[in-house]
């Protein structure tokens, strides 16, 4: 009996040692994140891609960009004010967040602030009982569009400006009014502009930020130094060809013009997740002027590729006119813009290709195969190469029937686990057609030689912080892209 027992134990040991590892019964775990990481609100902000800005106030009626602060509130008289129309335009453009200039540098308030009479209280709007901020936020909430507000730190009207304690108390009082009385605000916009008459004016940004976060826990705070979103460093709507969402906040200060290059590119070794927002107006000016027209469609597409296509969110200013409406020619251009984006990116030529990769984390059927770059989740499903594949990481698409033709390549990282890619290259049938550095949430390559044709596209990742995690890839055709033929 003892010998039989020993034989059974011996046979079981042999079976255990030569059977597939028991570890294979468990799912392959995802790779560790590479810090810093975005917050939930930053991830949601990034996915918006395009948001609106609405510059509206006394400047709209004086045909100026910067008011003096001496304007009579009676000039503010938008007789056909309809903020619901603004929001409808946002929805038609695919925009889910709109930011209103509640107060610009002239100090005129679009709501009845109890701290000043330089506001809609003194205007003909509803005989002094109007409230543009209220109408705007209620229209947005009714239509499911999120709200943002801009409260200019520089105030050319208020007598307290230049007196540090008195003005900061005034400003924080107005912050409380806006964030307590108008519902949920998803982004608040600060800049560091100052008047030359008060060069020593000190803005207590840290106190302001603390109050904002106390009053609105899910808000993103925009400024040169965040802490939620950073300025891109220019008002052209262009990010750097290299653009990290990471940066060192300790190296930033609000209103410091010497750091614009750093803001534009971010920092590969940055300790803070602080993605860039690219602000630009659909017109030449920020406020509506009768003499101006919207930018050409080709210009808007150029801005889109250099903002959204460089790992940023595009903040596009669409100013209401003196009637209180978005002008018809702006609406028409926005329709063309939205239609063009849909035309370019709705069809992914890669969907009809076979796909393979240099390696897969955990092997076949692990949940990290290259097929995940073609699903619709651009955050949490992704291709991951194996940990020991650190020399030539690539993903490849092969045409199954006739050759494909495209002129745009889209690459997206799973940024919920950190921004990783430092350098990448794109080959068609073995020929290099594009190369770049960072990817982030979205990188768009418009091929400088125009449309390419071929049977095989390989994208190589040749520099990364940890293994690259690719959530989505697209091969697209842009019929609006006509590169300069010189040098082709």
C-alpha cells in the first residue's frame, strides 16, 4: 500500500511539473503606470478635443479689443440676446464645453454682482434686471453642454485695483458669486494680465485656486501654471511638434512671458500632469467686429492638426455680435469645419487591414493584442508589447485586397497609464513617410508628400518611457489637404 501511495505521488508530481503553468489560468495583468498620471477631470477634458470661448461685453459695442474701464454700462444692449442659440451652435459643432467671459479687463460684469454697479445692472438689458451668466448657464445645462467661466484678474474700472488686499478681497468675492450661484462649472479660466498703472499689483492665485477647488470639486483650473490645464504659450492655436502633457509646475509662473517655449512643449521629465490648451479666435479679434470675417476652412483645419493633433485641446473663440447672437457667417464656417472633420476621420482605412505586432504582452489572447487599436475605446483598451521587447517595437497593417491610399495617420496612447512615447516613425512598403516625437492622447500626421499608396504600413516606436501602450491607430484620407508641391 505504501509503494502504491508513493507511485501516485510520483505520477502527480510528474504531471504538475510538465503541465502548463498554473499561472496561465489567470489573466495577464496590465503594465504598471508611468507617473505622473491625469486626474478623472483632466481625462474628461482631453476627450472633448474642441471647446468654445465666448468673448462678449462692452467691447462688442465699442468695436474694441481692450476696454478702458470707463465705458457707460448703457452701451451694453444686445436686443436679441439668445444664449440658447450659442449653445445650439456648440452642439452642432460637436462641442461639449463653452466658456463665457463673465468679466474682461474692462471690469464690466455680465452678471449683477453685488460688489459693483459696473455691470448689467446699469444696462438696458431687461431694464437692468438682466443676467447673461444666468441665461448662458441655464441654456447650457438644459442642453447637456458643460460650462466654463473667465473672470479677468486685471480690472481697468474698479477703484480697488492696485490695492493688494482690497482688490483680492473684491476678486474672491466675485469668484464666490460665480461658483456658488450658477451651478456646476467644469473649467475656470485665469490669466496673468496686469495694468501698467499698477505694476506691483499682486494676485493671490494660490488663495483663489484653493477657494475654487473648495467650491467646485470637479473643476479644471486653467492658467499658465494650471493646476488643471496649462496655456500653450501663444494665441495662434499651435502646440509644439513635441508636446508633453507633463511639466514641472515649480518652473512656471502666471504672466511670465519668458516661459512660453516651455509651455509649448512641456517636459519629458515633468513631475506634474498639466496638459496644454490652445486658444485662438475664429476671427482676427477676440470680440466681434463687423469688419471681420471668420478664418478660412483651411486655416481652421491647420489649427486643428496643430492643436488636437498635437496632444492638446483646442479652445476656439466664437464671439457673439451686438444683437447677442453668433453671426450667420461664423455658423456657416463652423458647419463646414465640423463636416470636414467628420469627412476625414469617420472612415478608418486600417479597419479593412490585417494587423500584427512585434510582440504582445502575455501572448496571444491576453487582452493586449494589436487588434485593440481598432476598437472605439481610446483610453482603456490598447496594444502592449512584451516587457522584454525593447529594441524594435512595431505594429503593422497589411491591405487584404487592393492597395490602400491615405494622407493622414492618427496615433493615440492610453494616457490613463501615463504619456510614454518619445519617438516614432511611419513606413509604407518599407519607405519612411513620416516621423515624430511625442504622441499623447492624439497625434495626427498630415503626410507632407500628399497621398501615399501601398500595401503595408508599419509604425515603429523607437523611444518610450516604459513600454508604449497604443490605444488607437487610424489611416485616413483628407480631401482638403493639398501640400505645397515644391520639393516633391
